[in-house]
C-alpha cells in the first residue's frame, strides 16, 4: 500500500489535485460553524432565526449542484466551473464580511444563499473533475487516487471546522467589535478560496492523460454523493 501510495503521490497531476482539494475544502468547511453565531452576535437573530440560515445555504448548494449538472457539458469546462465557484465563494464571503457593518439593512439570508450557490457549483465541479482525472496516470491506481483525494477532503473538512471556530475565538479576544472580528475571519476564508481557484488551474497544468468528461447522469450522481 505504501508503495502504491508513493507511486500516486509522485504523479504531478495527482499530487497537485490533492493539494487543491485540501485547500478548497479547508475554505469550504471553515465558515460552516461560525455563520450562525455570526448571525446571532452581529445581526441579533434568535437561535431559531439563525438556524434557518442553514436552510437558505443548503438550498443554494442544491441549486448550484443542479446548475453544474445541467450546464457543465454545454457551457465551459469543469475546471472553469470549479474556478468560477471558488471565486464566487470568495466574493460571497467578502460580501457577508462587509454586511456585518450594515446589520440593520443588509440582506443576510440572500448573501448566505449566494454563498451556498457558489459552494454547490464549486463542490460538484470539483467532484466531476475528480471523476475525470482518476484515470490519468499509472494504470491500476485509480482506487488509490480516489482514496488519496477522499482522505484529503475528509481531513481538510475536519480541520476547517475546528480552525474556523478557533479563529473567531482568537479574533474576538483581540478585537472588541464583533463585526470586525468576524469580517477578518470571513475574509481569510475568502482568500483561501482565491488560492484554491489558482490551484484549480495549477493542478490541471501539464496533464498528460485525461479521461472523458462525465455525463450529465454521472455529474448528477456526483451531486448526490456530495449532498450525502
């Protein structure tokens, strides 16, 4: 197993894509546990109101996934959709960060829905790219590649959720104004999405073999897997 893993890691494209998955999922999960405290602390929402934000976000995620499933084979490339989803996620986080300074009039629910929409586009496009690239490289190592990418996703998701809460605790200890503290963290997460967008382009450079693009049915299956 160690030999097979080392062989896959030595493949430039597989290694780059692993790093991309780790950074992008770190950014994806870092905001997950702090949106509701942000809504309660900065916008004065009740626990019931802030919990409803998850519904807006998940609705946006679902719509983003469906958009990729329907249009990815007609407009652009999976890499383009991945980069666009990362950039849009960064912009949505920046919008939410600045919205905290206008809590009385800012449409937080709409911004959270836009964040979910961007996340959904990025997530399914990245999974579609994973399905396309799994056959690139040494034969007989497809399962190891998928395992490596899945492990990178799982580890990043766990670290991201923890890091997001730690980051807001640290900024709240250093900055008196809650809106400023949350803005710093959201902007940092948005910066990670920008880095992930660059990495999505970087990961695709120098590709020697690339399998056929997944069909609409396969992309919808990827969306279902991501939701699960």
